[in-house]
C-alpha cells in the first residue's frame, strides 16, 4: 500500500512539473508572438511614401493622369519608379547606382561597414526586402546609413562633454541659421526669426533652437520629431561629433521615439518660458 501511495505522489509531482513547464513555454510563445519588430527610420519613411502615393493615385481620374505616370509617384531611397504591364507606376529596386570615385561619398552603415555611397546601401536593402537573388546577406534587409564617411572608431562621449554639449549645439545651430540667411538660403518663413536672433542676445539661441525643431519636423508635420526626421542632423555630424547620438537619444525623455517641442527645448537648455511655438502655420497648422 505504501508503495502505491509513493508511486501516486511521484506521478502527481511529475505531472505538476510538466504542466508548469508547458504553461511557462506557452506563455513565452504568446509573449514572443506579441513582440512586434522595431521599425527603423527607413520603414517609417516607406510607410509615408506609400500613403502619399495612395493619396495621389486616388486624387486623379485616368484622364487627368500625366503622360508620365511616374511624374507624381514617389519612391524612397534605393528605389526607382517603373511602369507595370497595365501602365501604372510602381517602385522597384534601383538597377544600378552611379559609380562613385569621390571618397567623400562613402558612408558607414548601421552594421559598421563602409559602402561607396548611400545609394548602394539602400539599393541592397531594397533587394533584400524583395528577396532578390542579388541580396548578399539577409541582415541588409534593415540596413541604413549610420553616418557619412568611412567607418571609424567613435570615442564615447564623456560626462563632461555631454554636460557642455547643449551649449555648443545651440551655438552651432545659431551659426548655421545665420549663415543660411546671409546666403539667402533660409526658408522665408524663418527670416524674421533669424533677424530677431541677430539683434537680440536674449533670442540668439532660443530662436535657433526653435527654428531647427520646426525645420526637422517635416515628414510629416505633426508637432514632434521622429527618429527618421533626426537623420539629416545626426548622420552628417556623427563622424565629427561623437556626442550627437547619445545626446539626441537623451532628448527623448519618455522614450516614445518622438521628440516634442518641449523635450527639444529642455534638452538644449531653454527655460520653460522660452519654449514657444514659433513654427509657421504650414508646419503646425
């Protein structure tokens, strides 16, 4: 009898352990299924392009379509417009990037690999996304330009450098805005903002910081700056300014992959009362 009781207890324990493992495994599988792949800046841009093309296609009748169906059709980096058998525009991978001999055209990808040009990076990404035979490595499905120039070892940003970075960034933004104005290349919506910055020391850095936020908030105009909208300021500077990447990451205080005007202003050292919406209506509506 005792033997039977012992065997029964062993059976119950074994069943409980197996059930627990199965439940844990099932939970992990469910959790894994819930995790969605993180979209990078090129994924977001591609979604915007697809939406714009859909809006364009829906806004014209066949009679209103231009002679060249690709005229109003936008294809992202690494892609070009082509005409399908029905005469409709579609995006296909760039067939061949123009050869680059200028060393300054080289770029470093997020895989820390040097490419001859950004065209080569995004063409390969397109080929891998489309599962073309020319795709050399599956990892290139999410390849993008990390910064301009050949890949190099980028030193970490020290706490002292990071503490001083907002001041240097504000000064740099003011000088860029002033230089664009003097060369008559500054958007006319920001000319008065720049004049005020030059005439008033109190508006010098404030206006430069607000201008750059408005300038970055471009695709789409939604009162926030996304990771892919930061690309024009991050990629050109990273090779020369090693604090730019951790600085921009730190500006996203709530880690929602969007930087609001308030987050941008506080990150660059503006006081609460200085952070004001001075963007033109075409940006914020």
